[in-house]
C-alpha cells in the first residue's frame, strides 16, 4: 500500500523546485497522488477494508486542501501540476 523510498524520491525529484526541496506544495501533491493511486488499487482488491478507505479519504482531503491553496496563491504552478499528474480532465 505505501510507496517505497525509491519511488518517493523519484516523484520528489520530478516535482521539486530546487535540489533538496521536499515541502513545496507541488511535491506534497505529487507524493499524495502516488499514495492515493496505490491505495485505490488496494481498495479495488479489498473492497471491505474500511480502515484503508478512511485513510484514503483523509489523503484525498489533504490533497484537495493543498490544491486549493495552490489555485489561490500560485495558479500557474497549479495548472502545470494538474496537467502533469493527470488529476483533472
């Protein structure tokens, strides 16, 4: 269910603003998206896992809040991030 250190580092490297950046909204959204994708696959296999469902809802909510922040404060980065992660149509 969780992502490996290597995969997380790869995602961070792809979205970081500068070397060593781990806390920018783009990086956080990208890591959350990866976790959500993996957890969604888990939920398809185990539909009655309600504890994981609750965790998935929390992750989606956290990502939504970060995306709202990005949309208000850095709209150009928001659009790029959405496009690159293929979150919206």
